[in-house]
């Protein structure tokens, strides 16, 4: 079984890519909506939260853990990997993808405050950025997506996306691919980049490395607030 977690349903955008590459596996998705949003939490709080989630996923039988959250990955992945023996695969903002595939033109990197202020992010940014790249934190955006507040979301984006001639947008939070349409309505026909395909490829490699063999697709879901509507929305997006 492969465990995937995020601060809510955002990580479904990563899970979908993994399922495309590995359709015949058993997945357990943990949506931590009780602690959403992660983006404004301190490192200590996040470490405590994610340690408990990884332990729970291991106790349920997961042999690989995927941190489908850029914020938790940036802040906690090293310590989690030191603490647990299971392979832990972590997402990161797709800045290198822009560098490799679309280096010319203006790029906007969107992420949570927690991601942007992390050491890991700054290192990545300084390795692959150029002077046409702008980074901006979007506090509260993941929460609006999580709560599915469509009108508030529109107002928020109109206020925050005050950019012209953006060519590339790095979706540095796993909730953001769920609002590509809304972003395009303001910024126009931009190219999107996110880290989910990279994670899926890595999961496929690790499955091979640890020889994890399964035959049938199954998807289980746990939400930390026990929200039925969240569960419904999750399964609607997966399909
Ligand atoms: N989806 C998460 C991320 O990729 C976290 C969003 C949040 O809870 O603030 O950063």
C-alpha cells in the first residue's frame, strides 16, 4: 500500500499522476483538513503533525509514503526521512522544469508562505531562477480552494494576480492545480508547471527498488475532521 498525505484534498493532484503510472496499487490518502492550512504553521507544529501522520500511515501498512504537500515537504522531509525507515517521497515546486523547458519569459512562482520562507525553497530558487522570475506567497489561497469558496477565490485572485505578460506559472502548492482555469481567466494562456509528474516517476522507481508488488487498484480515504463532504469532493476529483 502507498500512503499519500496533504493538509486537505490538494494532494489529489499528485495522487492522480501516481495512479496514472501505477494503476494497480492500493492507495491510502490522508487528508489532514483538521490542521489545514499548513502554510501558516510553524516548523515545530508541522513536524509534530507530519510525524504523527507518517506513523499512522505506516501502522496502516503503507510501504511508501508520499508527502503531497510542498509546504510539509520543504519543512519536514529531511527529519521525517531520518526518523522513519520507509521511503518518503516529497514534492517540490517545479522551478527546475521551467529552467529546463521554458527559460525565456516572465515566470510567476506561486506557493504558501511556509514554502517560500523555507531554506529548501530558497536553495532551489537560487539554483534555477533568473531575473524574469517572481516569487509570491499566497496566504489563505489553499484554504479558499479547500473550502471551495468560489466567489471569495475569484476576488482573492483578482486582487493578488496583478501581473502582466506572465508566460509561466509554477504551481508550488498542490492545491493550486485545482484552480488552473481561474488563474488563466486573469493571467491569460500561461504555461503551468507543477511537481506532481516528477513525484509519480519517483514513486514508480521506488516501487521497483523495494519490489512492491500489488495487483489491484484500491483507494482508501481518511479525513482528519471526518468530513463526508470532503470525502465526496475527493472522490469526484479523482474520477
Ligand atoms: N497543499 C499544500 C502545499 O502544497 C499545503 C497548503 C496549505 O495547507 O497551506 O503547500
